[in-house]
C-alpha cells in the first residue's frame, strides 16, 4: 500500500471520537462553499444570488452568536447547509466537530461580523468558489481545504499571493476513482448501457448479435498518469490479466512498475498505438490541456476505447466527436467532460459509442467521508502550524 504516514495519521483522527488531539482549540469558521462546476467563471455574489454587501443588515442568529463567542465550541450547523447546498449531513456533522460552520449565504448576509472570524474555506469536490473578491474580504483566511485531488478550479498563484495555503485529498479519492475507471472500461467494453436499454425495451430483439462487446481480460491497458490513482487502476487491471502500459510526462515510477508488472512508454504515442484501452488519470494543468486531440486519436487502434477519469479539458472534445462519428476509435467512456454537465444538444450526447457519467469518481459514501476527514486534517494542521499532510503548491 502506498498509504503515507500522513494518511494513517488522519485515519487515526477519524477513529477518535469527539475533539481530536490535533484539533485547534479556537473556533475556525469554515465557509461551506457549494457552487457548481459550470459556474466556474461566475463571481461568488452572482452564484449565491444574494444582496451582498448587506453587512450588518441583519443580526446574527442567537445560535451563531453563541457559537462564535464560546472558545471551545466546535461550531455551528446552519440548517440549510444540508441537501440545499450539496454537502451531506454526516459531512456537516463531521465539520462541525472542528469548526464553526458558516454558509456562504450567512457570510454574505453578515459580512462585517464574519469576515475576520473566517480562517478556513472548505471547498466541496472541485466546486469553484474562491475568487479575488472573496479573498479580499477574508483578511484572516489561512487555508483553503479542497475536498478532492484536482485543484484546477482554484487559482493557486492568486491564492498564494494572499498568503493562503491550499490543501487537497489525494489519498481519500484514490480507490473510488480507480473503481470508476474500471467500471467505465468494463461498461464500455461489454456495452452495458446499450444492453440495459435493450433488456428493458419492449420493442427490441433481446438476443442481438450486432452489438457484441470486446474483452477486457488479457487486453492491453495504457494508463496515462501513473500517480496514486493510476497505480490503483493498474492493481485492479492485473486481476484481469491485462498487459499494462503507462506513460508519465515527468517521472518514471520504477517501484510501481515492478509491483504491478507495468511497462513504461517514454513516448505517449507508443502507448496510444499499442493499447486496447487508454485511460486518462492525470490532473488538469495548463500544459496538458487537450492533450488528446485529432492527432492522438488518430494514433489509437480503431478497436480501442478512450476512458477519461481526470478532467474533461484533457480531451479536445470536437476531435473526439469526429473520431467517434467516423469510427477512428471504437468508443469512449467519460466521467468528466467540459463543461459539466454538457449542454443537452452537445454532439457527444448524440453518439451511441460513448458512455458519459456525471463526474462520479468520488461519489461514494466512503469517499466523501474520507475526503472530508482528509480535508479537516489538512486544515487543522495549517491552523495549528503543524506539518501539512497534503499541501498543493502553485507551479
Ligand atoms: O478531483 C477529484 O478528486 C475528483 O474529481 C472529485 O472532485
């Protein structure tokens, strides 16, 4: 297992009931910020559709005033934080053990009182929230705890210029994201979605031979990005007796290679040419935007399948539409697209050799719990001046 000491530490925090040893003794309000992927470029005031600037226009609720004034009080639950904003109640409960929670709505309505108190921002699963205006209004902000590994929705340089740290949750997401990669590969190979539609349709021939799938067992899998998640995919692929190729832009991973019997392709082109299944497992950076375009798709086998569990913008979607329409490749299976969700008239949605899931790589009961725990451990470490398990640095 590649689980780091830091992760073991945070697991042990979880096992303790009540206040962990690492817990910061003061109150650390957390803005539980919940936007939507497609709102990425919209300022936070618009996103929350509120009369921002109404500082002092309303009085604080009695409970919030109490929570903020009691030093040892772990926090305050804002009742509408649950289903309405997208963070599950058990996660809210977990955060409340360590922080005084404030929703964005509450912050905007009571800006004057809140702004100095807030030291942490909790960003739930790659939801964009932190813009310059928000940073300017939080003079004591120390850390943005991102729940999820990808931080492409955060402007790291800008945040760092405000002296604020960013953390993420690479350990918590690894298993569930690797699982969704395998699920997409198997579902696409065996045409599971079509099969299901046929099975439930009263009109279609049940035993059709014109929609045969392909086998995953003993096929060649090309993993682009042998990081923590890529490695877990490789471990799973071994059970299917797959030949595993991988490409990393920066670093060859000899230890992992040996552990799973993977072969390193220095050139991504070699991997593309040889693989039956190509899986993208990399974070999105300015350098790898549209790393899979017309040329790369053209290198793939006509029988190959492209799977993306990284970020939508890794693929040139126009080129993918064309490749799928013209059977340049067999199929695609995407858990991520650009934007999310795709507009209902997007050409990708009209194809039958594609499976699209709505960015559910970490959408499991276990993963979101672990992500919150990892984010909490990170944020507390920053506030306590301790070593930070997973800090993300601007490049
Ligand atoms: O970045 C991640 O960890 C996943 O995409 C969840 O947001």
